[in-house]
C-alpha cells in the first residue's frame, strides 16, 4: 500500500483525457497533473527537444513526492520515455505499450491504422511495438497535425473536423484497416467524427483508457495501490497562464478544474 500521489504528465491539456480514465479506474489515488503548456506542442519538435522538456518535467513532478509517473503524452512516450527510464528510478508507464497491445487484440484482418502527431508517427514507436507482437501486421501511420487545434477550439463535432478527418484518413480507408489507434491525447475527443468517416466500420483504440487499465495493474504488481477506495484528490500544475487550461480542460474533464498553479519552468 502506498498513499503517495501518481504523477500524470502531458505537454498540455490533452492529457486530461488520460487523467479522466485514471481517476475513473483508480478513484482512491491522489494525482499530481503537470501540463507543460508553455512549451506545447511537443508533436512537431525534435527528439532531443522532447527529451529535454520531458526530463525537466519529470524533475518537477518528483518534487511532489510521487510514487509513479503516467506519461499521458503520446509524443513524450514515443520519443522520451526510454531516455527518462535511464535517468530516473521511478515506475513509469507510457501510452504506447497499452495502446499497441489493445490494437493487436482487436484486429481481425491484421490491418491497423495509427494516427498521431508527426513526432509519434515518425518515431515508429507504435508501429514497432505492434510488429513485435504481430509480425505480419500491416500498419499504416498518418500524422494529423490539424486535429489538435481543432479539438482545442472545441470544433471536434463540426464540418471542419469532418472534412479534415476525411482528408487525413482517406489512405487508411483505402487500406481497409479494421482497427485504429487514436495515438494522440486529443484524438479521443474526435471519436464521433472519425467514426462517421469510417461509417463505424473500425474499432477505435483509445490509449488513454488502456493506459489507465495498465496503470492499475502496474500499481498492484508493485504494491503501490492506495488504501483509499475513493476520494482521491487531484492537483494541477501548468507552465503557462492557467486560464486557457482551465477553460478547455474543464470541457475535457466535464468539471471545473481548480486549483491550478503555475510553475516557472526555468526554475526547474
Ligand atoms: N500531447 C501530445 C500527444 O499526445 C499532443 C499535443 C502536442 O503536440 O504536444 O502527442
């Protein structure tokens, strides 16, 4: 048993989709969420930069006496988790493994699509993981950079979202994929629109949900589960003005986010 909080990291707001799942599946856990809102997006940055930012973010989270880290950000999981594991001696779980595993379990025709940021798709992290479990899999990765601003604008169920999704996802449709990994924190918000593009003929894998499930298993295995059954508290930290985080984040979590504290990233 361990009642210290879990640290949840994201490059910004999108990781709240993961936080939401963790809160639902582990209601007794206290959580410290850090969103690196001053330096978002991670998705278009180089591997070196993502590693630097992520290591600094973990350094901050460790000051909060956390017992484990959930990397909600797909880009950081893909580009920086390996490096962070070498540097920090704390249990860490990213979204790639759980998402890839679920896709392998779901596919019937071994044709799997992965969508995410440029960083995540170009890293091949999901593709490599899937291939290790299902060597004959045909995996098509597409980066969809416009999806993040569309969701942050609150336009996920509009014509703009639908037309954009049609364009990005055409190749995946042509390949007749039967499973699709929503490999970016923001994309679960586009579920409905993406489902419409595929005429509801693909199984969508939400790494946020899968990661929360895997986090529970990890904490149990390491005997790190809290002894509270519910009533876990969440504190929020961001590296830029909390106002936008509060507004958009409130929509994602469907409740008011407070208190939010600003962290001076240069001081880390
Ligand atoms: N959180 C990022 C991810 O899941 C998306 C936003 C960004 O580019 O930083 O990849």
